[in-house]
């Protein structure tokens, strides 16, 4: 997805607090408070002094003018704005980067299904398949270039897996797509030590027929784009 020209306001992280706030010292010397659009723990990303990139809004109704978008950890760029994940995936679908979806794709967003749930994308293809795609944004990584999800216990994530399992039948597919908004990982696995229930529910979902896709991202020229498919380590 294209990012607005003013997204890369560079600075250094002072602290993140109350989940939704991040204090940042901009390179021009100004200290600002940015909205943090990530409710997870953001484990491994929040060291004071980490280089960060903010977007700036001209919406006068917003209480906070700035949004935390990217954190640099050593040489890696990590996209922390969970709201961008679906837009990155949507752009990739439109550009036919996810080959397993098929061709001649028609895409609907936020379609109601299951029990009080909305699927991120409902896709139909040339085979008249209905494909339900749920997207999870991944920011956590261990020391071995392995991305992990989740970074905190996610009851909502487990609910989505259960819902995806229920809709599989003839000419209907369910996909859990993990978007690794990082450019330093070549494998992905579930963080069983953080949420063993989620790991168990994913195993059950896969047995029922839910497909798992994992893609990393490229950060280049004011763009964050879906890059390449990476290996899913099953347990």
C-alpha cells in the first residue's frame, strides 16, 4: 500500500503507555504524543531510544495529530499499525500476489458471518469458490529470525479460528493469513508459550480444513507491501 508522503516523520521512542499513547522525540527536537494503534504487548519493540516513524494527520477532529507507524529494531523495520494490515493484504489481493486464491477475484470487506463476527475479506474466484480470509498482524520475533503470534493472550483470535472452522464445506474455504509486518524473518510459528489455547485452537482449525498462509513485508520508498510467502513451522 502507498503511504502518505508525510508518514516518515522520524524520531526516537521515549515510552509507550496506557496502550494507546507513545511519547516521541522527533528529529527536529519537538516532543510529541502519538496514537499507538496496536493493543498487543508489542514485546521486544519498546526500548527507549528505538527509532520510530510517525504519520501526521490534518484532521482537526483528531485528539492526537500523530500515529505510530513503524519501529526500527536494530536493522529491522516493524509495522505496528494494525489498521494498515488489511489494506496491505487488500492491495496484494488486487495485484494477484497471493496465488492460492485463484484468479478473477471479487473482494468484499468486513462481511458478517458466524456469531457476531465479521470476516476481513470474503473472496470469490473463477472456480466460484467462496474464500473467507482472516488477517492477523504479526510484530513479534525471536532471536532466530522466526516471527511469532500472538504477543499476548488473544481470546478474540481463538474465536476467529473457531468461526473459520465452522464455515468449511463444499466450495467454501477458510484462510488464516498471518501478515508479518517485519523485514527480518524467514519463518513463522505460533507463540505457544504465550497463548497455548490459541495454539490448540489453530491445530483444531487446521484439522477441520482451515488453511494457513504467512507473508512478510517490504519497506521501501514510502511503501509497505506484502513481499514473499514464508515457511510456517507446525508443531
